[in-house]
C-alpha cells in the first residue's frame, strides 16, 4: 500500500475558531487541499431573519477554494428550516447536522451530542434536513454520551432517513477530545449503518491512516481536523507515499497570509492575535522544540510582537518533528 496512490476522500473537519474561511482558503493555496470541508457549526435561532454575520464564514462570494458543506447545530426543526433556506439562497445544496458537540452547556439543551439522547427531536431534524436539501443532508455523531453504545441503538432511526453520509467521531461525549478512539464501537456502528460512513478521530500521520484503512478497508471517506491544524502538510503526506518534504518557507508564507487575512477581516488586534494563537496551539506540535515555540507565541500581547516572534522562529527554524512524535496525540 505504501507505493500506491491513495484515492480515498479526505474532508477537513469543522474546528470552530480554526478551520474558518480564511484558513480553508489559504490552506488550499499553500498545501495539498482536502477534497472538501465541513464548515464550523452555525447555531439555529428563533426568528425569521438570518443575521448576515452568521453566514459570513460560508459566504461563497468571499471566496471558496475547496467545496464546503455548511453545518448547523440546534434542536428545533422550524429553526433548522429557516437556516437551511438561507443556505439554499446562498447556493448550497447540502448541509450537515452537528449531533456530536460534547460540551455540557450544549448537550444539556438537547443540542450537539445531546440530540442523540432525544430520539424524537433527532428524527424531526433529520426529516427536515432530508426534505430541504436537494443535494443531501448528513449528520456528524459520536458513539454515545457516557458509554459508546448509544449510536448503535440510534442507527435504526438514522438508517430510516435518506442521508448522504454519517460522520462518526469515534469517541463518547464524555471523552470530549481526549483519551483513545474507540475502534471496536466504531466497527459495530459501521456494520449497522446503511449510509456511507466517514471515519473521524485522531488521524495525525500517514501511518495512522494506513492502520485505520487496514482495519476498515470499506471506509473510503475520512475527516481530519486537528491533524491538519497540527501539520498543514498532512493531506499531501497521506496521499503521497513518497512523503513530500515539509518546507518551512511554505508554512511561513501560509502564516503570513493568514495573519494578513485575519487583520483585514476581524475587528481589532485582540481578535487577530486570538485567532493566530488558536492555530498555534495545534501547529507548534509539528515543530521540534514545539513547546518552547508555543510559549513564545502564547505570551505575545500585540500583533506586531507576534509577527516579530514568528520571524524569529523561522529565522532560526527548529525543524519539523518526526511522525513518531505526532502519532497518537489525543487532545
Ligand atoms: C476547537 C474545536 C472546535 C470544533 N468545532 C466543531 C464544529 O464546529 N462542528 C463539529 O461538528 N465538530 C467540531 N469539532 C470536532 C471536530 O470536528 C472533530 O470531530 C474532532 O476534533 C476529532 O477529529 P480530529 O481528531 O481529526 O481533530 C471541534 C473540535 C475542536 C477541538
């Protein structure tokens, strides 16, 4: 397998605050892009009028270098319909439902992974989505809330709707984003699901992909989030067994463009700095002496200081960390 071209489909995961429009577009410009991306969730709301700011991240008029599927989070079918109409008005034919967000303040309201507990609300949302989206509706789920058996019990319901695909983050909500992915429970859900299944969780290296592919040869669609934020070269490195060189200059070019795009787009330097630190919280792990680099970026208080620190990092570039250091990173 190491020498054959990999033709599977790779989707960039939604990471709120990280895989935003500027990231998606600039990542596609500087690195091998994913086949598509699911955008970070947009919450449903009461009322008929959608505030344009809610939709800015997915506005195709602002540029879209990879195909994007918008994602919603909510629990009310009427509110979902309002948002899906807005997506359709923007030209989208597909949308995705977040039934995996693990934060208790979300799940307690029956949203995100909390939807999986409420079969009736879940069914109403799936029905509405399938009715509304001409190109197909999809859902992103976890294996369960506290234990990894809820998804298997919900698959009867999920199978009853004509979904385009089901993305499974192979963890429970209680695990949040840490601990090991639960591959036995994923295997069970995969066997029961009649829709195309997208695997998601902890893919950091080509070896991770090859191991997962060997275990689940029927899975052809993979979603990667933090792996790409840690190592923006990852999709190219997975696809091409010859492990194309990671180039510091390319990473620097991307980072310079990203800070410039955020400066243009966000209100105020604190937001720009916050956005850059959000990314560096992942990115530093792909560098040698990553902790040292992260400490110097984390303490920056102005965008100018940030720029100087990053210039310094690349002027004396510490090198890229080896794959063994990236393997099996949890949160
Ligand atoms: C900071 C952060 C933000 C996230 N935002 C979203 C989101 O908006 N929608 C969603 O479905 N999942 C969201 N997730 C979950 C990821 O899409 C993904 O399922 C999870 O990170 C596991 O995949 P990975 O190991 O490839 O990152 C988020 C995760 C993180 C860490």
